[in-house]
């Protein structure tokens, strides 16, 4: 809205004097001037000049942060995403990342150690064997991509809330952040981290999670869009300082809820 | 000398066809609809509902998917709150009854026939003909469908009833796309009619 302000105010004055000179009951002229300018403004929008404007960018990202709050308010911690049958699984499940399938990181499971840091009691590192010993959970849910497409997949692992309990996470903290082997990074809100369907997954469709789907582990949240689900997780941290995310820092909405 | 403009003034006030709130809501809605449509096209292109059909990026808004999403999810508030304001005022003032009803299939068929033959009279712009009534009621309904299907896409987990009403997440996108296409069709016809009866543009600007 801001960019129009300076222009309309000058027209206001100009048309105001016209109004005074002519009939007092013609405020419509003032409105007409505004309308014409609005149309001109719209024409400019398509040329993208306005999209590059810093103040517009700032306005839009501020609205995006408000939308984070709205989504946090809409999020029901007990509402479950729909689950599906094995026959409904999308085969093959699409590979999706910010790089091609040939550049998928190859993590060596034998000497892998998951780091845990931030507002937790226990910062000991986790081997894959430690993680595989956690309580088991599995689900067939819909993965919804920010681009619009969706696909149904089957992930297995452990409820993330169980993991957070074991590391003594401060669940009153605001964020849980993730650092990944492919230099991806992401963060989520605590209520979603504790949601019963938020799983730290080690398997896909009954098999060990393949590299292309995020070996050694992927955080799977059917209540969030695809880009919020980090793969190849190397470190998990709990914090009150907004950690952002790979796509979020480029303009995607942070909450990314579904 | 003084008496003449004064007389005209009172006459003008009496002839106000579109009250200020209708005009404000109309132009805010026009702005919101254009922003939603241009940014929506960019979002559409990221994963087209109809695989062979893409919208030229030159006529879209946002520059890239992330930018288009920001525009879309900002303009939606304008569209939504303005629609609420418009509907509430329509009900409160009783305008919805007096302007859009009664409306019958027979009247629509009659006026449509006249319109196609170019016989439709526009002597009294304060009254909508049956085709206008239908078109404006349709576009209100269509925007409501756009908002609801959009909500089902945006929050398919949080609004299970709405999601099922739209036939599931994937089908909600089809509904959203079809409703957008119908709105685009409405805009084309609407602008054509305004071009044919330019006085209606003045009415929507200055109220009479």
C-alpha cells in the first residue's frame, strides 16, 4: 500500500482545489483521481518494478510473519492429518530437493553421530543404534509441496516428542532447529515438534531410509509443507532465538503449516 | 446564481445509485482480485493443475514462487475482510434484497434475449436487469468458493470438513483453478459491458 501514498496525497491537494473552485459536493473527482492512479499502479505491478521495491518487500515479509502467528493460532495440537492405506501410496514417491538426485549427500551410517544442543539437559551424541532403539511409530500420510503437488508416502521412526523427552528438551522453548548434511537448515515451532504425528523417521516404506529420501533420518510432519521436513539431519537444537531456514530466509513462509 | 447549483446538489444526492460503501468495496475487491489472480498464476505455474497449460510468467506477479506466495497470502486478507464488509453491509442495509431480488429464470431468459439482440434498455441505471443480477450474484458466490477452496488448500489438515467438502486436498486445487477461470471470464464480460455502457463506470466512481 505504501508506494501509492506519496502520489495520491499530491493528487488529493490538486483535486481539492478543483473541488473548492467548482462545486463543493463533488468529492467523486478526488476518488476518480485515486482510481486512475490505482489502475496505473496495477499496471506497474506486472512489470515487477514494484516487486523489487525494498519497502514492498519489507511489507510482504511483515505480513508473512503475521501469517506465522495466525497459523500458530489455527494449529490444533490434537488435530491429526488424514492417514491412508498402503494401496494409496504414490509410487514412485517423487524425489525433491534444492539439488538434483545425483548430488544427494552420502552419509556413512557406521560412524554417524547425531548432535543435540541448545536448551536440553543431555547433549550426548546419538549413534544410529541408539536411535533405532527408541519407541517405534509408523504412518502413511500425504506430503504436500509448497508448489502445490502432493504425494502419499509411508514413513517409520519414533515420535519426535519421545526423542525430545529423552534429551530433556525445554518444551517451553519456542523453536527446534535442524542442521543437515546437505547444508539445508530448518526450524519449527514447539507445538508442532510435540504433535503426535511428528516423527523422526529412519525408514521409508518398510526399508531403511534411502539416501534420496534423507538417510540417516528425516523429520516427517504431515501438518507442514514439504520444505519444512528436513532430511539428512546431523544436529538438532532447541532455542528461543529464531533460527530461520534455507527456503524461509529466501522468502517462503516460516510456519509453513498445512 | 446560487440557487441553481444548490438545486442540482440536492437532486444529485437523491440520484445516488451506488452508495460510497459499495464503491469502496468494489474497488478494493477489484484490487484484491487482480493481485490474487496475478500472483496465483505464478503459484499455479510451479505445479500446473492442467499439465499442458502454463501461464506466461510475464503476466504474473511475484517474480518467483516465494514472492508470488507472499503476494497471494497478503492480498488474501484484503479480499477476505473486504468481502466480509461487503456482505455485512449488504445484509444490514437490505441492499441484497432490493437490488438483486426478485430474480426468476424467465426474467433472466427474457433479458438475456434482449441483451443479445442489443435491445436491453439502460435508461434506469439504478435498477439491475435480470442478467446483471445473476452475474453479480454469481461473482459473489464464485469469490466465496475461491476463498473456501483456497482455505482448504492452505490449511487442509486444520479444516477437515472443508477439505472433504472440496473433495480432498488435490481436488480443492481443481476447484480453486475452475473458480479462478470463471472469475477471469466474469471480468472479461464485465469489462466488455463497461466499455459498451461507459456511464456505468462513472456510476461506480462518483456514485451516480
